[in-house]
């Protein structure tokens, strides 16, 4: 039995992490049976110290990309069979753009932006007893802000970060156009990543500037709603 280790449902999303949402979505689209183990404590069990990871009997695989490749191979799932070699190459680079660029705008919007942080803090850390509830969020926020600085996004101004995110939404909206999925009428591997990231902005129960901009792209909103309705 495949077990998916994530953080758990939060902010009205399937999981707080878009990388975990990616694997959930893949498993749903591929119609594979799986169980979810949802807890922030899973981080401590993860081979790479990050979520998601999966176990499949005695095999453990971490990193959403490696997990999806492992599952595709092991269970003979090929979501990209209708794509040309050139489209597959484009899909890979698009995936990495969301994983490595848009992701950091999401992290910034939740952990650094003051107004959203107040809501995120209450949602991510609810149920923690005092005084841990006063200490842990502070320590983790400091760590995340340090990562944002080291990665580079945290060195931009709020206006610049919002514009970086907007450029991704604009590009995604233009690429999708009025198609059902990014590469045409069939769902493909890139849609798994696109859904996970776009929905993390458009479907989160969070009012902030970045989420509002994402929601202004009507084709992206209806794309995520459609995937929700079909697969979840
Ligand atoms: N490349 C990884 C990225 C996973 C990742 O960054 N996960 C974050 C949550 S969104 C995490 O576990 N962060 C915890 C930490 O860095 O301590 C993947 O694709 O799975």
C-alpha cells in the first residue's frame, strides 16, 4: 500500500504544501490506492527532511518529482503519452519554474508578509499549548525568512515579489487559454504541478494581494475548480 506523508489539510487546501498536493493529485489522476499520513511531525521521519515522501511497502521515496517518476514507472502510469518529445521537455522546464520560482512567492506570501502571517500562524500552529505556541512559530518563521533571503526572493520588495508571481500567473493563463488542460484536451503530467501550485493561491482560504491577483485570472480559477470536481 502506498502511504503519502504530508503536513495535512490546511487553509482549505488538500495540504499546506503544494509539493504534497502534487503527489495527492498524481495518485488521484492515476487512480492508485493510497493512504495519507498527515502530520507536521512527518518532517522528522523524512529522508531529506522535507515533505512529501512516500512509502510503498519497504521502499521510501522523497521529493515530489522523484515520487511521481517512481510511481509512474512502478505502476505503469504515463500521463505524457500524448505529448511529443518537445512538449515533454517544455513540461519539465515549466514544472521547474513553478517548483523553484513561483513556490518562493507562495512561501513569502505566507511566512513573511505581515498580514497573512497572522492568519497563517493561527492556522498552521493551532492547538499548540502555551508557551510552545509562542515559541515555535517564531523560530520557524525566522528560519523560513532566512531561507527566503538565501534563495533570493526575500531580497526583493513586496511590490517586486508580487510582480514576479503575477508574471507566472500571466504566463500560465496565456498558455492555458481556453483549453481544458495545458497541452490540450487530456490531463498530462504538467497539469498535476500546475493545479497544485495555482490552487495553492486561488483556493486557499486567505485574502492577500498575491491570492487576489491569482484569482483575477478566470481561466486559472475555473481550471482548478474543474480538476477539483473531476478528481477530488
Ligand atoms: N523539491 C521538493 C521540495 C519539498 C519542499 O520544499 N517541502 C517543504 C514544504 S512546501 C518542506 O518540507 N519544508 C520543510 C523544511 O524545509 O524544513 C519536492 O519537490 O518535494
